[in-house]
C-alpha cells in the first residue's frame, strides 16, 4: 500500500468515508493477529473450564466457532479479554486487556501509516481510542431474561466518533481506520454509513443501554448505505461521519479493528489513556517501535486508574430534549 491518491482524498473529503483496497498484506499483518488471539482464547477457555462455566475448552474449534460456543454456553461475553484498550468505567487492577506484538504491528504497519499520513500529515499520533470488536451471530448469542443481547455483541448504534470522546478533541483532525480480520458482509454485520453526514456539526448523542447514540430524528437514516469489505481492505471515516453496524444475521462472527490517528500534539479526547508517536518525518527517533513498551503503557495506566479517581469519558448526560 502507498499513500492515497489525490482522487481518493477528494472522495474521502466529499463523502466522509472511503474504502481502501489491500491496505496491507493479510498474510503478514492479519494472520499473525488471528494466531495471537487464538492463544488469548486458549487462556480464557481454560480459565472458564476450570471454573465450571463451560463443559469443555473446545480446543478443536477454530476461533470464530469457539468464541461463539463459549459465549453461548457461559451466557456471558468476554470481549474485554481481547481488547487493546481499557473500559470507560470500573477499571480494576486485574481488568483484562490484550496489547500483544501482532496487534502493535498492525497499528504501526506501513500501509496503515501511509494512509493515515495522507489524511493527517507526516506527524502521525496513534490515538488511544482503539478497539477490537467480536460480534457473534445473533441467533446463537447470549441473551438476558428479557431476550435482549448482552455485552458488546449487540449492534453498534448510530454515532459519530467525535461524539464518543471528550469535547477537548473537537478541533482534532481525527481519522478512523476500520478493518475486518475476516470478510465483513451485510449478513455478518458490516458497517453502514450516511454519506455526506460529516459536513454537519457534532450531533447530540444520548446515553442508552445499547451505547451512546444519535436519535434518528436528527439525521436521515434512510440515506445510509452498507459498506461490505474484504479481509485486507479498510474503511476510512471522518470524526463526524454518522455510522453504525448492521446486525449479524449470519452463522459466523464479525471480527474487526477500529484504529484512530491524528496529528502529533492535538488532543486525543481520552487523555487518561496512552497514545504514541507512530510516525514522525521531523523526528524519526521519537517513533515507538517496541511493542513491550506499548504494553507497559497500558498496564501502567490500568494500575494507576485502578487505585485513583477514574476520569469521565462521556460528554453527554441524556438530559437533552431529543433524548426523551
């Protein structure tokens, strides 16, 4: 992958989103992530089996079928075990997270950073608002006593990325790079976007049980389009592009990363969490290239927040009339 073309940048600025094909070599970037997460799932499965939460560790199953089986049998979700960020509340000294070397290699891969540089400039900072998403098939996912899906496997509601970070970053040139670890289709819950919605302001978001979301009375969801993409491709979004995910009505998981990049020195919108310099043409020696240091940054943050006052991550209180 090289930098974006002038036409690609113009289309991104016009539509608020852009699909980029072959952003990196799946064999060298994505496949090692899948192998790394298999070991994380091994540890989780063995832990749950030892507790009696599941009847087998299901080691004979591949990742997608295995995580689906474990979630369904235990009637719980464990996405935080895989995430390379901390939760927005309830951080404790043993809160799980995964910041492994294969994940770090994806964040700092040439293809990703070439694309980021095309949008935010040559001084590229890795914003700490970053996640892995594992969406199991809704038909075989755990539900509460009311029949509602539980945990992070629910569809992601309509939102703008600027609406789920603090307002200190309202002037930050924030780029989202979303990519699947396996093909993302309409059936297994790819993203959907509202083209051109980025040209407006930050819309009011309302805190709901399903997540912070924009009431549909504030935009025209009928103008939305699904954006299925292949493994190895990526979807770029501006910070004000209205988007959500579709439900996973397939029989396989939807598995994706969402990463964010910005110019060095601008506010991240989540300053309690650690970001890092991913690329600097003016000072290459400042670039972080050691995955162990990255892991330690997150561990130290967890340890500090677990014993101190935890910051407020949400700017919305739900009191706006549109939230009624």
